[in-house]
C-alpha cells in the first residue's frame, strides 16, 4: 500500500488546459531539492515538459533553495529529468507532436519516500472555453450549496 504525501498542485494547468491522460514519473533531484520539497517549497505554476534527445525534461518548475545547503545548494529553476519507461516516453512524445497537445506537470508528491510528479497530456483552452469551464464550476458549486441547505 503506497503512502502519498502531497507537495504541490499546478492549479493553473487545470484552468488553462483540458487535462487528458496522466502519467506518474520519477524525478532526478539533488539532495537540497529533496529537502526543499519536504518543506513544501515548490511552485509548478509555469512548468511544462519538453522532449530532448528522446528524454523528457521538466522546465520552469521552481524549487526554492534550501537555506542550510550553503554553497552546495541547487539552482531553483534548473531543468529536471523525468524518469519513465522508454515505451511511455516514445508514446508521450508521439502524442505531444499531435496538433494542440502539450505535456504539463499537474501534481508533485512523495510516494513511499520518493518524489514523483504527475504529468498530464493536455490540450490548451481558449478564453471562451476558460470562461465556460468557470461558469460550469460555479453552477456545480451553487447546486451543491442548495442541496446542502435542503438537507438541513
């Protein structure tokens, strides 16, 4: 039974994209990054995933410097390699090359003591779609409130 400890969620990705298939990937990190993640010092808001030479790299994810690391710390915005099976990587790269698809990191968490990131295959929304999604979300929230008030 795997134990999950959430670190960060990319709420902006859920607003800007229609999220499709999700995949769990490992991360290549240095020690000071792990310490910062355990302290919850991560911002995934502008993050995205890029393929380079048949490998997937997570870019623009800010993991704050660890204060006690002194000069041996890490660069907060450095590219981080994602660890997936080769078949998954080739499948994701092929799907990403289809029109309108991109790979975005949606969640970061610890699973059995190891840092994992959930990567989603997503399609961008335009301004009208974003407004429609927000309206649907608001109407669902209003319905839930009304049902809750009826139960009282």
